């Protein structure tokens, strides 16, 4: 207790499992973690993000990391929603078709 230095401090936990298991918080606020690699061209990232936004899916987190090829980038995304829901499924399908790669890391 009282080890934080900010009153709004939060800690996140990650649960790993070989078998899918329903977790208590999934029904309330599902999130999906993605790894996206876009083409190296103007507007590639915004075009991918619009596929989610146009379906009412909120981007919670975005982080860029260097790709495998020099001067290319991968993006770690966290989006409100579940791949089990139609808006996310449709967005993932479109983004997958229009980019170098898309990997669902977990939900």
C-alpha cells in the first residue's frame, strides 16, 4: 500500500495461457494487441488506422519500432474491441490486405 508516487497510478497485468480462457474483464472492455507493418509510403499508417476508426474502434496505444529492413517500421497497436466482434474482424481483414503484415498478438 502507498508505494506509488502518483494518485492515479495503474498497473497492468498480462495473462498467458495455451488454451483460451474467459477472463472476468473481457466482457466489460475487450482490447486487441496488434503488430502492423505498413508499406513505406505517405499515409500508409493513417489509412490503416482509419479502418478501425471508421468502425468505431478506439486506438488506445500506438508505438513504432524499427522493422527488419532498414528504414521500415512496425507498429504495436492496442485497440478497444475483440476479434470475435464483427467490427474488429472486418477492420482486421481490410488492414491485412492493404499492408505488408498484420499479426494479432492477443485479445
